[in-house]
C-alpha cells in the first residue's frame, strides 16, 4: 500500500475553518507551509468567543486568508472559487448536533443541504483535484451490527441531522458520477479534544462541574445497557484527513467517490468516559473531582452505540486512529483549566 504525500504547492479551501476540526486541520496545513483559504459564517450555535480564539491563532500564519462567508450564499461562495481557484476543498461547514436538529430543523436544511449543494456546484464549475466533506457516524442510525462498516445499509436515519449527512453522500456520489469530481466523504465518530465544541457531552459535563450543577446522563441509570461511543481524538481525525487529501479513491461503478469511517475502532461505555474525565480533571486541578449525576431516559435521535470499522481507511492510507481516551481527555482537561482560568 502506498499513498501520495501532502502537496504543499496546492491551495486548500477549508469551510468551517473557525470550527473545531476546521481549525486544527487548517493549523496543521499551515504549519507545513500550505496556502489555506478559510471560510466560516461564525454562527452563534455555541459561544463565538471560542471561534474567534481559533481564528486569531490561524491569522498569525502568513499563508492564511479568512473570509466570512456562509456556504448557503451561493453567489458569495462562487466568488471565492472564482477568485482563489482552490485545488483541494475540505467542506467542514455544517450545522452540527443531533438534538438541536429536532428543535431547529430549518438551519440544517439551509447549511447541510443547500450549502453542500452550492459547494458541489462550485466544484463542478471550478474543477478541483479533490473534495473531502464531513459526513457522520449518525448515518448508521440504530444499526445493531457492529462494528459499523461503510457497506452497511444506512437508509434508516433516526435524526434530521443524520438525514442531511446521508443526503450529502448521495449528492456527492451523483456529482462525482456526472461531472467526475473526485470526492471523499468522512463519517466522523464522536470527535473530542482541546478547543472543542461546547455542545459536546464531555465539554458540557466540565462546564456543569465548574458551575456546581449536576450532569444529565441519558442512560436511565442502567449501567448494563449503557450508551457506547467510539470517541476519536482530534489529532487522529486531522491525521486521517491529511493523508487523504492527495489520495482520492474510486468507488463502486468506477465513480470517483468513496466514503470512509474515521473513528477509534474501540467504543467506550459512557460511564467509563465520564469516570476518565473526572480523573483527568482531578489531575489538571490537583484535587479530587466528582460530578453530581442525574440519570434520564435516552433522548430521541440518540443511538445506543457507535463503533467504527476502520479497515477501509487503513487500506487506503495506512492509518488507524489510536489515541486513548486517557491521553485525549487529559489534553482537553489541561487546556480547559488553562483557557478558562479555573485553577
């Protein structure tokens, strides 16, 4: 197995550059000397100060250009492609969150469906070497068969968020088939780490601890039937994307489109994850940390387990995420304590 190394002479357009994964990917490419055009609409789904912190760090790099653009604004997006003619596009701009899609469905259609259609149209009219886009492990719905494989049947999503991500895969396949756009979809499995998203459970639990509030655990207090999650550390996600950038794959029926899982291949019980987070915060603060806990029924749209098979990714680019939750959560805890000055 061989794969092409990152081409530092190309121009990389990263949407959602002020977001969690977008920031870390942009930073890695800039550190290697690549030219990065970052776009983001800086929406207020979570605290925008975090987005500005990420952007401030990126803007220190000479080869970084930031444009405040919403991908659902077709004209503005097309102008970016026209002016900067990117070689490689990584679409990480999306409305995230399973539970929020139940409260506010419109924004998911706007960003994840219309916005992604605009990306595909731009790649069609301003041809690119490779389009990588974010899909999600949520497309597997309530699949019972584990680990989840890319060839599994995924026609029964249990949230609108998952439906929009499945739609992205279908749209990308069609555009690749019709216009020969080399495209790769990535099904991310519960990404976590420093400078992460405050709407994610580990971040929210930490916020609650410092606010002296109880954390809500949606497993009915049934530890035998606990939720399992394939937690994937941010550095592993970025490494996987970086290796794929110069390596588009051909999928079924000779269409230049393929979908990969990118997860840890090692699901953890939610309660194990919470216990590890308590220990990591204890270490970061140098005192005992124990969360107040309230147990509630599983939420609509939540799935009991996520578990990635990473065989296809390994075969394509020789990489398998392996950061342990102890290591990853310690990095998060150290960052949180420092960033929010809570020591």
